[in-house]
């Protein structure tokens, strides 16, 4: 029996209400984090980290795509001045100077307590960095992890379609995130839907300096609200391939497209988000099941289940030979498994 729209909505809420955190990192940790940003850039846009097509991007957010939209727009058309890099993946910290942040006992205890679980391990840690820019207003879900289908071996859009479909709940890996912000400028708040996509959203308000949340973001719609004053947000020449990097001689941050500087920000104009994620296991049995891969999904099984469900729903689609890269098939998935909060009644900054 196919899941209803209401069934999907029930599945898309966190295990517990998000917890607001203060003084998430020490001043010394913050300075070392900024040191990595400054010395290891330039950094690509968020979308360039994860998506090759518009369809893949839309599959992670609300959908559906409007009729005729796909062929007429490109990732350059919807590029935003928001940039990303990774401090660690696969439970491995990339930068030794940040190991106390990545393997934080404080964060691991928060993750275990959030779930009431015995075990937790850090999985990845990333940052988002920007100045004033036009960000998308559509809420989205973070990458969902499943046994066998993970951020390390599968595209983000597929994992999010799986999460929104509600067809793979028994394989979903428990996750918790500690997310922190450093920003003293205008707007740039965080809106989230802790009671499901049809519930009333909440906003993490200013001040946002070393302030954060403990969340389960892969099943809770959320969005970063537009940053800066509206009159400061235009970035002419911005592309999907644009980069941001620190220029020590000028003590500012420069966005470049093909090596040409198109926008500069003073340090006080920038907004930093640091996102730490952990996998959580209720007990030793659940941990062992993950470690021995005795109950893993494969992409073949995933697409078989998705196509069977789409057929049951009466969705028209052509069975793809390469489902990971067939844009028509991805558009069919988007249309089938679309659910999103209503945002037009939210007060805009």
C-alpha cells in the first residue's frame, strides 16, 4: 500500500525537539576553524559540492519542478553566493588542528542524550560561509543516511528522495547534528519545522554569535534565511563554479568567477555556519548490524522499490537504464515524492 501525503508528513519530524545551544565552541576553537578557512581556500559553492543538474538540486528540497522548467534553467541561473568546505568525512578529521572539534566528547554526549542511545561516532563536519546574498527560500532536508546508502557512496538527491518517500525507514541510520553560527549582521536567521512540514515553524533569532542547535536535520525541514540587507545581496557575475577565498593582504574575502573578483566582503560582513554530524546507535546490536553490513541496502534494491511504489501510485515513467543520471526519471521521482512546508505566509525580512 502506497504511503499517503499525511504518512510522509508524519515521518518528517525529528526524534525530539531541537535544543538551542549557547557557547558551542571556545574562542580558541573558533580561531582555529577560521584559520583553516583562510589558509585552505578558495572554496566552492554549496551546490557545486553536491549537484550536477537542476533536477538533482530540486530533489533535495520541496519540488515539484514547474512544467518546462528543467530544460530552460541551469545551475548558473539559480547559483547563490553560499560556499562550503569539509573539515572531515568518514569519521576522519582532515585537519589535525581541529581534531578536538571533530572528536568532541561534549558533542558525542549531546548526540547520545538526544536519542537516549548508548553509542555515537562523528561522521562528518562541514562549514557554510557567505556574506550578503540572495539565498533560496525553499526549505530542504539534509542528506539522509541509510545502511548501505550513504553520503560517501550515493548522491545527496537520492538519499533525500529515499527519506521523503518513507519506503526505507527500517534502514535509516540515526543521526544527530550540532550546528553553530557566527554572524552579527542583519537577517541570516535559521527557520525550522520541528512539528513536521505542516506544523508551525520556529526561528533561531539573533544574536547568533557561537549560538547553535542540536537537531536531526535529515528528517526536519529547515532553511537558512537570506543574509544581509536586501540592497547588498546582488552579486553580478556569480556562477555555479564561483569560489570564495581569503586575501590576507587586504584582510577580506573575495568571490571569484574564473579567477576574476566579482565581490568582496569585509570579515565583519561574513556569516559562518559549522555543522557537525554523528551516527547514533541505540545498543550494541544496532551498532554491530551497521559494522558487519549484514542488512545493507543496494542501489538496485532502492530503485526496484521506488519504481514498484511509483507503479502502484499510477505514476507514468520510463524505466531508466542509468537511474542515477537519467534526468527524466529524476523528475518523475521529484513529482512523486514531493512534500514541503508552506512558506508564503512567513514574514519576510
